[in-house]
């Protein structure tokens, strides 16, 4: 993509027993992640997310709600543009009902909840808020309270000054 901003869609599928999340490994990648991909300008996010899910897992569902939105600022060191990531809820599936087109696996909630970042907050939103809450995130960190908002503002200023990059530990004194 040649735009100054990327839009990424990730799709959350929970197991029927609320104990695991569906992950996939995209062609050419060694990392496991939520199914999804990048949306080109002019494409509809929900429509393209539905296509990604079908292409990567074989699941045919209509995606109707966003569970989380994350804004990762541009990184001049790696030349990565700003990225907006939407996590869309695909509801529930029975693990044995998946007939994937690529590699997929179910990851236990214990593992997901120990990890940091956007997937953890999307799962929390789906489980505890009935999928109705849209978490606002900055670099994978959810902003729930006034204190979180003030921290996010400090992090944005530190990023502008080149003192912090999303994905790195928060500087001391914050």
C-alpha cells in the first residue's frame, strides 16, 4: 500500500466454551495471530474482514461489530506508516467445525490473557461486555479511564519527541 496510513482488520473467533481463541498463520509468516489482513482504500472493513475470515479459516459468518480499535503511530525508524487496527467480532465456533484453507490453531485464553496488546483487550471486551464495548487503544494499550487517557497523551508526546515507540516499555517517570 502506498498510503500514509494502513488499515488492518483482525477477526476474533471464540470457542463455544469461551476457553480459546482461533489463530492462523498467514503464508510467508512464522507468527500466529488472529485471522485478518490489510484493507485497501475503497474497501469496506466489515466486508473485507468477512472475506479474510472465509479465506483463512473456512468460516462463513457476517461480521457486524468492532470489539476494539488500535491506533499505532508511524515509526520513522522502521518507516512503518500509521496503522489503524480494527478487531471485529465473529462470535463463536465449535473447534471441530473449522475446515481451514491454511494453518489454524486454537489458543487457550490463559495464554492470550498473559500476553500484552490488542488481542487481550478484544477478548476481554467480547467476554465481559458482551461484545458491545469498543475499547480505544494506543499502541495496543487500552484507554478506559481519565488516568489512562492522560497516560496516552503523555505517550503520544513522548513519541513525537522520539522518546518512545509503541511496543517498547513505557519510559520511567510516567
